[in-house]
C-alpha cells in the first residue's frame, strides 16, 4: 500500500543517514575523500535524487577548499592575525558534524536512539518470511547492532565538534572577554567528559600558540593574549605545560635540541612565552620539563631569557622613568622584571646601559667644553636612585676623567711652548675644568701627577736622544726647557690647593717627578751628558730635582737597585704575599740606599712583569692570580694611584681584562653559551676590582668583544 511504501522510503532515508555517519565523520584536512565517496556516486532509492545530497556536501566544504575571491588590485595581502586561527578551527568540520553541531543535546540523543529503532524496524520489514521466526530475530538483532553503532558514531561525531564550538565562542567573545563559565557550558552541551573536554581546550590553545610562533618577534601583547586565552578557557596548568612541551617536540621534529648559541628564534620565543606565562601561575607550572626538552640547564635558561627580555625591559624602563616618580619607579620596575623573568644581573646591565647612554649625551667623548651643570647633576642623581646604579661614581669617572686628562695634557704642552700662559691662567683653566666635570680634588690631582710625569719623561727622552746623536748643544737646550717646565710645575702646585700651604712647592715637584721611566740607553745618555758638560747641572732642574728624576739610572745605586729587584723577584716566585713576606722585604731594603720613589718604581716594574706573565697562563691560573693581585700590591707598598699610573702608561689592566674576557667567552662557546653568562660577568667584575683597574676599562673590553647582549 501507499502507507507501507512511505514507511519503506522513510526507513531507507534513515539507513542512509546511518551510512553517512560512517562516511562523513572525517576531519577537514581529509575532506578530499568526500568527493570520491560512495555518497557522491550512489542513488539511495528511486524516490531520492543525488543532486540535493551533492549540493549539501558542496555547501559545507571546509574553509581551505573554498575558492578564494579575485583581487582587483595588486595591494599587499593583509597581515594574518593569530586570532584567525579560531575562524579556521570553527570551520574544520565535516558536513555531518556541521549538521550535528547545532542540534540541542536531547535531540541529538533522540536521533541516536531513533537510528537504532528504525534500523531494527527496517530489518523486520525487509526480512523474508521464509527466514522463520529465529531468522527474523537474528536479522533484527544484527540491524539493531548496526543502528547502535551508527548512533554511537553520530554521538562521537557531535562530541568531536566541541573543539570547533570552543573556537567559535572564542572568536565571538574575543580573547579578553572570553568567559570560562560560557566555555564550561559547552562540555555539558556536547556531552563531553572532563578529560576529553580538557583535551579539546588544549587543542584550541595549542593552535593559537602555534599561530603566535609563526612570527618570531617578541611582543608583550602576545603574552597578554596567550594568558587571556588560557584564563578564558579555564584550562588547567598541567594541560598548559603539556601543550607547550608538545609544541617544542613538534618544532624539534624528533631531533636533538641545538646548543644555546644555535637555538632557532622560534624555540627561543616558545621558551620566553612559556617562562613569562608560568610566572603568573603561583608556582603551579614549572619550566623544568620544557627546558629539559630543549636541552637547557638553569644557567642556559637564564641567559636566553635575559637575552630576550632585556630589550623589552629597556623599553619599559624608558617609559617608567618618564611616567612615575622616584619612589614609584623602582616598585614598578621590580614588577616588570618578575613578569619578564629577568634576572637581577641582566636588569643591572640594562640599567647601566641606560645610565651610560645618558652620560654619553651629557658628556660626549672628546668634547672640550661639555660640563655638568647643577641641573644635570640633579638629573643624574635621580636616575641613579631610580635605577639603583651601584657603580654610578665609577661610570661618571669613566666619562669625566678622560675629558679632564685631555685638558691637563693640553695645558702641560702649552707650558713648554715658546709663549706659555701664566701659571695662574693655566691653573685657573684646570680648576674650572675640574669643577665643570664635578671632579674631586684627589681625582684631579692623580690625573695631573700622571700627566706631569709623562711630560717630564718625554722631555728627558728628547734630551737623551739629542745627546745620543752627538748634539750636545741641543741636549743642553732641551734640558733647559725641562728645567723651565719643572719651575712652572712648582708654580702650578703652589696655586692648586692640593698640597699643604706649608709644603715647599719644588719639594712637591720632586716627589711628583722622582724616578722617571727611561730606558737603559736613555738613562746612560743622560748620565753621560751630566759628566761631559759642566753646564748641564746648571741648565737643568735646580737642586737635587734632576738627580731625583734620574735616580733609576744613577750608577752609584745600581747594586742596591739590583738587590732590591732580586728580593722582589724571590717574593713573586714564592707566591707568598702575606704580611710576613712584606715585612721581610722591608727589612731587607732598610740597608739599601734607595729613595722611596725608586723602591716604588721597582715594585711597579715587578708588578707589571707579574701581570704580563698572567697573560700567558690558563684561565684557572689567571683567575687565581688576579685574586692575589691586591695582596701583591700591598706587599710592594703600591697604592691604587701607583697602579693607575702603570695602567695609564701600559694599558696592562685592559690587556688582562681582555684576556679574561676571551677565556670566559671561549669557555661559554664550548658549552654553546654566548654571550657571557651572569656568573662569567661577575668573575670579570671581580677581576676589575682585584686589579684596581681604571674606570671604564671593563666596559670598553666588554664592548670590544661584544660580550653582552645589551
């Protein structure tokens, strides 16, 4: 009858739906299978047309298989956004899943039950009566099993659509307004258990993370987006860790993790995003597992995070200094450092670089008229307090001392010209320059003494050279020039205010210029000039000043100088720089007719030789030797000013620090770590302190070797 025919047609349609459940539950990236499936080539019943089914499938093609619109102009394509991944995820559904996704849960469950019942009824209708009762029951039971399987397929297909639903909700509400409560309702709507729902959340989160990693540039906005998504999804921290770990394994493609120096930018960004995100977890998430996948130890992780976060922190500091006051800024910067997982050592480097940049603006290198006004000093003081610069004084001296040294050199060269300015003018100029550069008197005096000795040595070297060429008259003229120079120094010292008013100026000059450095040939030539020319004593510096200046080449004390040098050599070879060794050296030198300035100069020569030997030793030996440098200087009774003169004349402090830096860089490179680690930088800073190196020398060494990421 017509009624029965309609029932049969209806049952065939439901059976077709069951078949679709088997054939259409395919992910979007396998959608190419649909075009060649049985659905596109079969006719299910005479009463049904294949055209509607085919058009229905075509209308629900995945996003990637749709034709792209034609462009009318050659404008550049718009930059893709990481949030576009939500639209892609929401479209990655098969046709059946699209149909099931919008069904309420009761209807979806009813359709599953209906499929089971109708397949059993269909089997009952179609089973021939010749099968008998047992045959009919068997057929109906088998059909029911098939119907149950098809119903389960429908349910599973709908559950799998929950990932698309989550992505669609994220797209609709936006990252910053995504509600964990609304997301949680999807688990109930799609009848998904907690574990499966957590996996779906991880899939959405993982796809967004993957999209962020396509751009290797770091942006704090991306971190905010990632944190907002995780928070909006209500995802557990252990799931977050698993997603990040799996992403690292995917990027490594099953291979070994590269060394730190060869780490690809995408892996660096993944580590940075993970570390900064985990920093908000209140210790619920740890970086240990991910760093293990990347083959990084704690020091390597710290170095990489410092390298990546330092530019961001530098920008944040610049903004904070202009926005907050002196009290608020340190608190704000501490919060920023924690958020960026930046170590204190790396933060100090950023602070120092900003402070140095400000000094470079105020005091350009080589400038002859730059000065520090009261307003500038107030600005530097505020910056020092805000950034908590521990070495502000030395950093300031690294800029001011070279500028003042240039002024002293120019003044002393003018003093030996044919028409020198008056001593009052010269001292006034130097005093004003020291005041402009905010130099203390003791620092200005130390620079003046070094340059005064250097100029006197140059004058004596010129005299000796003329004598060696046989130009006695020229040598005497040069010696007269030296005498005039020493008298001029006496006038400068008398007006400097550096020494006691009761001191005899020429006596101070003798202290300044005693035991000048001349090579062996120059010393012999000067002694020969004094012997051969009766006018030499009167032409040169008055009194015993010339003898004090030439005391290192005086023949009468040659034996004493040799004995004292041998005593120092024994002390250095024994490597015993204790106070007992120092007292023994003093006791041995009491009977030697040597001026204190001569002993000091011989001690400096020995110290220079000891430092030169360090340059040929291993890293461990250099490290141990530098630790003993302060004790050696104490044994030899050398002050920091004495060491400063040696360093100014020889640059041996820069050579030693450069050697240390190269050794530390080589050790780090062997482990795949560049630039210098925080521990290596601390060793260099300790070496600078042990050497009592000149201000700014270590910064120059680090810059020349490109040892820092700042």
